[in-house]
C-alpha cells in the first residue's frame, strides 16, 4: 500500500511505501516496513521496523535520464527549477 493508518488491533506484517501511522489506542503485533513512520502516544507495538528508502516524487521529464537514475539510486539529490 502507499499509505496505512492503523486505528485498531492489527496482527501481522504491514508494508507502506509512503507513510505508516499508528493512532493512539491501537495495538500492533507484527513487523512494519515504511518510508515514513508516525507513532502516537499510547500505542502498543510489538515488532520490528524496517525503514524503506523514500523515492522522490519528481517529474521525469524535468531531469535528464542519468540524473534521474542517480536520484532513484540514492546517489544524488537534484534541485528542480519550475517555470510558472
């Protein structure tokens, strides 16, 4: 899934490529994988967290193919100028 919000009881693994949020009062038993993680107060969580690399949201037509490949590989950050 792109984003997951847990607001109850969950048993098992969860993977969110975007963000995963655990809401106050929820109970999670299992491992999670995500790029962004938010855990509120009063959450019962038992498991492991694996942080995924966040892929930058970019207009592929605004950068060269070689720069885009480097950015996705995590080797470089590219500043994009937008014309309005």
